[in-house]
């Protein structure tokens, strides 16, 4: 489960799910600017399936890197701080998305808040990848 290969595979899956979630999230938001890309119900479904899978795979990824993350307490401070931003905003985005999906009544502005939490999360994930991608490239070459 924690071989370099499996870490690299989980990492690549995570990047793909992240790109799908972000792209569909932005497409859904464009509706607020009167740009409607059809068909919204399908895009919504792709969005939340990719989003929930991403959260699940991110939990697996965190377990794989838990020890390394703790060992970084004194070194690589920017990476640790940024990764904490990722953890907090993945959680908030996930919760607001879940409430939006399950709430029987429409909560005003929840979609917009969810979108902005998603944007903050995405910026932090992209910063995380400045270290993540070189690390992924190393892991995939280890036999
Ligand atoms: C959607 C969110 C995330 C994405 C897309 C992501 C992506 C990646 C990728 C592609 C790598 C390279 C290693 C690999 O392929 O497995 C990596 C490394 C790493 N990630 Fe993440 N990650 C995310 C969230 C997290 C979270 C929540 C943690 C918290 C523990 C974390 C901690 C780490 C650590 C410690 C490394 C190792 C860095 C190194 O080798 O120097 N990541 N991440
Ligand atoms: C943590 C990962 C995410 C999960 C689990 C998630 C989940 C969801 C869910 C369940 C919905 C409701 C769909 C419906 O009403 O049928 C939704 C809507 C939406 N999401 Fe996400 N999402 C995530 C990340 C993102 C990101 C990164 C963005 C963009 C930056 C985003 C933007 C949106 C937008 C714009 C909507 C439509 C809101 C509206 O209809 O007012 N989401 N999301």
C-alpha cells in the first residue's frame, strides 16, 4: 500500500480528479455569468462524483504521507503551511458541497461560498504541486 509505485499512482489519480472537479466547478459557476454549458445535470453529477472521489483518495494520500508530513515540522515550512491550507479548505469545500446536495431547502449564496472555498482550495493545491510533481516524478522511477 505504501510502495513508491502505489504512492505515485494515488498521486496521479488525485491530480486527475482534482482537474475534473475544478474544471466542472468553474463550468457550473459560469452559469452565474449567463454562460450556460449544457447539460448542467450531467456536469453537476460528474462534478460531485469527481469531488467526493477526490476527497476519498486525498484521505488515502494523507495516510501514505502522514509520517513524512510530521517529519517536516522544522523543514519545508512553506510546504507544510500550504498543505494545512489544503486540508482545511478541502474539508470546508467538501462540507458545503455535501450540504448543498442534501439540503431539502435552497440555502441562499451557499453555492457561491462553496465556489470561493473551492478556488482557495485549488490555489493551495496548485502550490502543493510545485513540490508534489517533482516528488511524483521521483517516486514513479523507483523500482
Ligand atoms: C487534492 C489534494 C492533493 C493533491 C492533488 C496532492 C498531490 C500530491 C502529489 C501528486 C504528490 C507527489 C507524490 C505522489 O504522487 O503521491 C504529493 C506529495 C505529498 N503530499 Fe499531497 N496532495 C494533496 C493533498 C495532500 C494532503 C491533504 C496532505 C496532508 C498530509 C498531503 C501531503 C503530501 C506530502 C507530505 C507529500 C510529499 C512531498 C515530498 O515528497 O516532498 N497532500 N501530493
Ligand atoms: C472538495 C471537492 C468538492 C466537492 C465534494 C464538491 C461537491 C459539490 C456538490 C455536491 C455540489 C452540488 C451539486 C448539485 O447541486 O447538484 C457542488 C456544486 C458546485 N460546485 Fe463543487 N465540490 C467540490 C469542489 C469544487 C471546486 C474546486 C469548485 C470550483 C472552484 C466547485 C464549484 C462548484 C459550483 C460553482 C457549484 C454549483 C453551485 C450552484 O449551483 O450554485 N466545487 N459541488
